[in-house]
C-alpha cells in the first residue's frame, strides 16, 4: 500500500535515491541533511505528483516524478545503492553529482547492467562516481558510464567483523543465483526480447 504524504520534501544537501539498502551507508552521512526519494512507491508526495502531472502530463510520469522531486529538493549529491537502476543513470543535471555504490556482482553477459549498456546508444546514461568492488569492475563502469571510481570492496561485507577461523579444514561454497526472468515492474534490467533486439541491431551494423 502506498504511503501518501501531503507535505513537500525539504531542501537538502543529499538525496538518497531508493531507500533499499540505504541503512548500510546512512552512518556515513548522519551529520548531513538528506531526503529519501522512494523509488518503489513506498511513499509518494502528493504535491510533487500533482506538479509532475501539470508540467509533464501523464507520459513517463514515474520518471518525471523523480526529476521533479530532485528539482524541489535541490541537492548537491544524488546517491544510490541501486547502481543498476536505469532511471538513475539516465538522469542528467548540471550542478548535481550522481554517486553510486556497487550493490552486487556485475557482468557483461545477460542479464545484467553491462549487458544492456554494451548495446545501448552512447551518452544516454551517465554517472559521476562509483564506489565499487575492485579496480577491474571500476574500469568497466568507467568505460560504459564515463565515471570516476573508488575501490572499496563490498560495503555490506565491510560491516561484518573478521572472525578467527576455528576449523581450517572446512569448505564454504558461495554462489549468486540470478533468474533470467526480469521484473518488468522495476526498471533495473530489460527482458529477453529487448536483449534480442539489441543483439540483432548490433549484428546488422557489422
């Protein structure tokens, strides 16, 4: 259920884009003024929505709602833990820096962020800075999005304290499962038919 707010978001130095996983980096900005842009419709600002409809109409309403929210808050920084959100990467501002923290493993094979950017037109998506797992993946972000990068490892893993290994003769298997079916309600990835479209378009260009 949506939480409808009849207040306006306040002016702030930072906007957290998408509340998901924000708890991991909130301690680093606790002394700064920030607002949260809820991108999963947990909270909707009625007057921001009303202004969005008045200015842009109903076309691309959710994307334009995000733009209007940002224009009202007037932040210096826009930061997210959802580094594969295409709306976030598509937003462009002259005076606002877009920062992202790598949330999970990224790859160039389908389905993932780089597999989309690889076949997308240039200059549509951009980023100012990515805090990433390692130098190799940082250079990938840099090549696709023209951003700077800082290697920090996994912010989530960095929170976990190191423990002494008691049983050295044990084996741990770590795997990340990702289904091919993407969620169309979230503009994070694209579905298989769109992937085919880019593949066909790319092959015709050769």
